[in-house]
């Protein structure tokens, strides 16, 4: 691998990480401008992020189904970490 290929790979990985951090906001409909379509396009081709998104969807769906049992913020953070580990 030459220096240009290494740099390209690094940029692609950085882009992937940026988009992955936006998945939760995308699912909540919080993204504006071009960010929403960018994340949607990324989810269409990235199996890691699409798996992460599906896990978050299921967690959110479960929480909506039991509004009286919504976990505190710490529990939600733990659920997100768990979802991230599942998709690795």
C-alpha cells in the first residue's frame, strides 16, 4: 500500500466514524440539511452501521412500547454501548 492509498483509507474510516455518530440523531429525525441523506446513503452500504441502526431502532421501539418503564439516562447510555458492541 502506498502513501496515497493509506491516506484515502484513513479518510474513508474517518468519514465512517463521523456518519456512525449521527445514526441516533438520524433515527430520531434530528438531522438537518444534507446530513440526513448522507447517513441514509451510508446505512444502505455499511453493514456495521445498518446493524447498529437496527439495534437502536429495536431498543427505541421497546422503550416506546413501555413508556412507564423508560430507563434513566445511565441505563440508556448502557443500552447504547451494548448496541454498539453487538454490531462490532
